[in-house]
């Protein structure tokens, strides 16, 4: 009885079910990963995962970025070379020394005005007050100078102060009050133009600039007009400040990305106001140079510089939406536009046809401008990321 009871108790304590003395290993299925990384030897002898996209490689990205910047400013250099070649074929007189005596001074005046416009366009603005500043500034040189060389310095300072004042007005209305730059600069320009007309009727009345200014503008160091050397010095100064100084780099950063510059602690509105002030001062400087060449101030003084500086900046590769710009390319664009005008005159085209060809050339230049070329090149070189469907299919998961 005792042994039978012990056997029954043992059977009741033993769990019923399959025999646990044997272990059956479950059947595992291998699943291929959705993302496959290629391995390459590292410098320390180990293996690191390599990116399949060359765009993410620092060296390649740096090369592409340099190519985009070069493509922005390259077309104007090519176009100027082609223009010089065409002029040598159909109008050789445009490349003679007598022609350059006219081209260099006037292209310098356009280039100085275009440099001011460039600073404004770098901040996604536009300035239509250029003719008003130049007209009123030229009349101030005559009126304040009063034909006396002793008052020439005061007259030039008055002209520069006028340009800075107009620029400050535009800068406050655009940068601080956030008004439309096209409307603001046009309205401010009309106000100062009317004021200049009134001033010219009551004070200037047919007088000329002081002889010291006209004599200085007639000088030709190394056989080239002193106006050209002065404008070249201004262009080099602007280029060096923008490229190699901290203030210039901040100025470019605000134009390229105002929000990022603001988050970095840069005063965006201050730089916008500064752009218009410096631009107005450069317009006044162009007025001083033009007054030295023209000697007298007529009612149309400076009127041709309304759109030509904007065209020079855009053809040089700058974008009206703001961003990078090149002082040297802007200078070259001014040379190309002035050389084109001189070539049309030598060919004997009528004034109407000159305007037609000049306008058509500006349109073509804007269509193939460096900004558009850089944008197109950026789209071509932009890396294409595979979609989820393509990635799953290529990895063999069979996802549909």
C-alpha cells in the first residue's frame, strides 16, 4: 500500500504534456535588411560604413559649391569677350584709342552707380532714386561751388551728404518700416528730383562746375583718364571690404539669409539701412565724376542711370532675390554695356534702333545671367534621394 501510494503521488506531481526530455529548436527565417551599407577600410584598420551618395562627401560638396559660385559670375566674362570679338569684326573703331577715351570714363561712372545698386540688390532691394541723387548732386556742386575752386571741397561734401541723406531716408522706410523698396525709392527719388529742379532754376541758372573739378577730370595718368583710376579704386575698396573684413562678411550673410543672420545675433535692419546709405553715397560719387566730365549740368543730367545700373548688376550674376554679388563682375558688366553703346554709335544706328538693340541685349543678358545658370546647375547637380517604394524593392523585400 505504501509503495502504491508513493507511485500515484509521483504521477500526479509530474506535469502532463509532451515529453520535456527533448528540446526541439525552433525554425528561424532569415530576413534581409532594408538598408545595406557598403564597408570600406578606415585609417585605423577597421571597417566603416560608406555613404552611397557622393554629394555627402565633403570634398565633392566643396567642389560643387565652388562650381556654383563660379557659374554665377562666369557668363558676363564670356559675354564681354564675345562682344569685344564682334566689335573687332564689324566695328573696329570701337576698340581704337579714341573710342576708349570715351568708353572708360563713362563706364566708370556707370560702374560706380552700379556698385551702389549692387549693395541694395544683395539685400533683395532695388533703388530707383539714382537719377534724382545724381541730378540734385550735380546741381549742388555748381551751386555750392559757385565757380570757385576754394569752395570745391565743400561742394563735393554737400553732394556726398545729399546722397547719404537720400539713402538714409530710403533705408529707414525700407529696412525699418518694411515698405516696398520699389515704391519707396521711386517716390523718394521723385521728391528729391523736384527739389533739385527747383534748386537749379533758382541758384544754378546755367553756371558751370568749378574749373578745378573739370581740370582734374581731364587728367590722364598713364594715358588713361583719372576718372577711370578713381572708379577702379572705389571698386577695389568695395570688393576688399566685402570679402576680407568681418563687417563685409556679415553684410553678405544678411543678404544671403536674413533669418539665419538674425538668429546669429546680426542686426538685419541696420545692415539694410547701411546698404541704402552707402548706395546713395556712391550715386553722389558718380555724380561728382559725371559733373567733372560734363562741366555743365543740363536738365537731363543723370537721367540715363535709372535702369542701366540695375541691368549691370543683374547681368553680372546677382539675383534680385538677394544673395551674393561680385564687384569685379559688376564693373565688367558696366564696361560691356558702355562698349555696346559705343559700338552702336560707330555703326551709325539711329537713336531709336540703339535703344532697341541695347534693350534686347539687356534682356538676353538677363536670360543667360549667372544667377539663372547657377540655379540650373544646382538643379542638375542636386542629389536625388530614392523613394521608400524604390528602396524596398531594390532591397528585395518585395514590398508593393
